[in-house]
C-alpha cells in the first residue's frame, strides 16, 4: 500500500516526467538548478486551491491550556444527514499532502474535517507536551470548538496513533474508527522495531539530507521514482521538513517511548476498521495480525466466517446506499450562483441558510467575530488612506485633511489594518476608531466611497461599534449578513423554498463560487447538469471600479461576464434567473449620481425625480439586461426560461419571496417538459 505518510504519488510522477524531459537540458540552463522556483511550494498552493474547490475552507481554533492553535479544513456549509469525518494525517507532511486524493470521493458522503496536527502545516503550540495524547486532546477540543459533537475518525500512520487515542479519551464523541497502517503496539514490540533500524529513526522519517529522503521514499512508496534531481529533493526538504524540526523529533521520540500513551492498550468500544498495506516497509504486515490477536481494536470479536459474512453484508449495504444516493440526486435540482465580485452572492447564500435551513448555531455565529472585527479595521484603514490620497489629488483638498489630533490615531489604525492577523476589538480601540470615524475629513472621504472600494458594511458596523467590542459579543444573524469575506473556492447548500417534502416544493442544491477574476477558472467544472443559473448583478455599482482592476467599471465587467455565461454551450437549455441586486443602494444613489456615468448607460435620459426617477432608471437597466440576454440567445431557444427579479440581499422577506417565485417558475417549467401543462 502506497501511503502519503511520505510525499504524494504526484511527486513520483513529477520526478519521472522531469527525468524524461528536463534532465537532458539542465546543463544548458543559464542559471544553476538551485535557483529554480520551488516546485514544492507551487504544489502547496495548488493543493490549497484543490481543497477550496471541494467546498472546504480553512479555519484556525485555539486549543489546550497552553497557547496552542490547530488549523483545520472544514466544510463551508454543513449538510443535514452527513456524518462528520475527521481525517488525521501522518508524519511525512500535512493535511493537504496527505488527503488530496481522498477528499473528493469522501466529501460525497461525509462532512470532512481535516486538521494539521500540532507542529505540522499551520498548527502551533508554545507548550512542551509532545505526547500522542496531547495531539489527540487538541483535535478533540478543536472539534468541540467547531461545534461538532459526534464524528468518525480516520488516522494514517502517526495519525492512526492519534485516532486511537481520540477514540479512548472521547468515546462519546468518536462513533467509529479507521486505522490505516499504524503500528500501535506494546513497548516491547516498539523496541524491537526500532532496534532493527540500527540508526536514529528521525534521520529517515524527518530527513535533512537528500539521500535520507530517497531512503524514505523507497520505504514508504510501492513504486518510488526511478530518478529524482537532487535540487528537487532539497526543495522538498526545505519546504516540508525545515520548520519545527526540533519539535517533530521530540514528537517522534515520545511516540517511540510511550506509543499511544496508554499501557496496556485498551479495547475500543467503537466499531473499528484496520487497513494495512501488504508491502508496508515502515510497519510490516505481521504487525497488523499482532494487533488483531491482541483484540485492542474491536470489542466485537467474531469467528472468521461470521466476520467475513458480516463484512459482505456491509459491502452490500454500502452499494445499496450509493444506489439510493444516486437515485436521490436525480430529484435534486442544481442551481449555480454566479456574478462578479461584490455582487452580493454570498449574502444571498447566507440568507438561504437562515431562511430554509437551520440557520447559524452559536458556534458558527462566534466564528464570524474575527471576520467582523477585520471588516472594521479594513474599513477604517481604507477611509484614512483614502483621505490622504484625496488630500493630495483633489482641488478642494483641505476638506480631506484629518485633524492634527487624529493623525497619529489614523496612522496607528492604518498600520493595524495592514496586518494579516487583526486583534479583537477592545473598548480602547473602539473609542479610537469612533473618534477617527467622526472626523470631518473621514466623513467627507466616506461620501466618496464609490472610488475607494469602501465596503457596503461600513456604515452598519461603525454604528454598532460599542456592541461589537463587548467582551461577550456574539454576532447576530444581521451581523453575519453584513460580514464581508471574499468567497474562494466552491461552497454548496441544499434547501427547499417551500418545505423539506418534494410534494410541496422542489429540492435544490445551490453552489456559490468566488466572483473575482482569479476565482472564475473554478466555475467551469460546475457547468454541467445545471437546472438554472442565478446571476447576481449589483446595479448600484454603475459608478464604481473593480477591486482587482481599478481601471475597469464594475457594471461593464458585469455586462461582459453575463454575456460570456449566456453563450456557454452547456447552458443552451438552462434557465436564467437574473437578480438585479443592491436595489436599496441603487435607489438612493441614482438620485445623486447620474446613471449615464456608466458607458453602457450613455443613452439614458432622466425623465422625472424622486421615486418616479428611481423606477424609470431601474426599468432602463432591466431593459439593458433583457436586450443582452436576447442578443446572446439563439432564436430557437424559446424554451429556456429567463426571469428578472429586483433584490436586496440584506432584505430577508424579499429574498424569501424571490426564491418562492423562482421555485414556482422552475416547477412550472418541469411540468411543461413532462407534458403535464
């Protein structure tokens, strides 16, 4: 069995390919190989995006009595009826390298939680405990802090030791256990295994030299690479083994001395599955039979034939479950939520969770605290830096000059807003932010927010600063709706606008994806089998520029993106629901900022004032999108449904009404296609 306790199989393929293609040309390079870019670092970045594409998002939680933090990949949205599954990696890398190939298939049936163990990946500790028990406590506590009460756990190699210890210490939480090639055994057996090496085991499992990494590859991979360039081996060691080396050596020594930290080994209460590779050269196969004979892994010992029969029955049940899942999928309509960045897609996604699912529990609400505090720091930084820029470039520059009393305050808050990690709001910092926010120059700058990328949540959070900085602050549902965090990857949610029963309403699976340009390449694999596309267009942004390209008008970007999506061949029979979003901002802005400031709306002529003008402007924008739709749609595609809805993503009643209308439209189309209407 080839495991990812060592570098993944991709490394082997990369090496073999490199050997066939690149090796003959290395001598011709104008620079030595050591100056090549880090292939391993690039691979790390690709793995990061692979996890995002699978609907997982990064989350770090504080754990343990010491200053420890555990980094997880967790589901962007919990799915009803799915068992949470914890995947615990081995000693050779981190969560991403270990489970890259497994997260796709497993995410079909489980909500995945994938932690980096302490001193791996992004998990840290200031304490001195290096035991397997410590690692297990951190993961158990991390799951508690994430609000997950019961789950199954899979552990491979070193992670198998941790999974076993978790099952012992948290028997009520851990429902089932899978142990993959983990040599859990008595102290005597451990000494025997170590004695066979004749050298320090850490030199092999935590290599510092290229030759030691080659030994590790040959030990842990069934088909190791035939040839690996030395600079690539050094690159791998530099990225994967340099950080926390001392602590990892201590972890390994503690493992070899104390094992799972419990002697004698207890019998687990949970259903337990042991998987082993018959070619394993780290923990040889006889060790698996030794474990089975000890009876430590299952409290339900049965004769071989009976156990074999039960295993066959379980296999059959799994096949039946997959068949049921596949059949059930046929009755779920796929909705794709698309649009440019800042169009309000994610707010609508959160509204769906609140309206048609269970909403946010306290743990989920608390997880938004850091996001909301970050929004506050980001906003005040944008305003202060924007005021300085306007004071330098505008003719009436004096009104953008911050008072002398507040300049030092502005510099301090701007510096905090530049950090990657923001401190939690305190009463002292809150008072400083309020003082700067109330400065006349900052208010003048806020009035020019359309050119400064000031987020829509600015006013709301600034008006609620006192509450946001309370020591026991828990975000409200409204706070969560206003919270701005850029969507990366793909997240999904399943719901029914009418009810859970399909007799009263259709069941939908809604996919939300990042809208910024660099995220759109992730859309394409979602385009097949879509019932309807919900396209969000922020109609209030006709006078604003893109966050990622300040030379490009947001409305022009939306126009071009909508046109591109409409022309995709896989959407020829797909219905389109166009949400003209942020109408609440639009109706205030259009009375002050002329609509024809946008190139697409150059031919607009104001006709009235007040509410009449708002309606006139809205109908003009609506007509523009209708024209674009029919220009981009083949004449014979009259069966494709196209509907336009006026929306305000923050208005819960309006969103609920809109989705019920969407449901009625799609149900009617289904009846027409079935010949029942």
